[in-house]
């Protein structure tokens, strides 16, 4: 539903302004001060992490490697259930984020 701009089965469930607010992200310079070395250029806003990649991807991130990665350009959503022994995503990001982007590029026409 989030990938489809708030629509579910052809019916609008979430207002366009809410989706636009999520995708807009926040101040990248402000986010950089948090020290997330595996997320350069990213931002965080309204519980969503917004990537600077060319597809405009964004994600919800949980602990122990759980996340929902949405790539609107590739029309792709990846939901990852995980139980990594390290709570933070720093152990997973160097592997999962490039893999998600590779999957997205593979799906592109």
C-alpha cells in the first residue's frame, strides 16, 4: 500500500500528503550527525528511513536485521524477518542494502 502511494485494491487508504511526507525524508546533514556510518546520505522522518539512491527507496527498520525495503521505481518491496544476534543493523547493512539494490536493478526493464 505504501509503495502504491496509499492505494489498496484500487481504493485510496492513505492520503497523498502522508506518502509524500514519508518519501521526502528529512535533513541529510542533520541525520549525518547521528553517526550511522553505513547509511551515508540517508535521512529519517516519521519512522521511515529514506535512501539517497537513484530509485528513491525508503525503508522501515527494526532491530536484529528486520526491515521493509520499498523501491518505488522497481515496483519492489522486500520484507526481511531476521534474528541477527546483533540488535543494530550495522552488521547487516553492508550486505543487505547492496543486495536490495541489485534485486531492484534486475527487476527493471
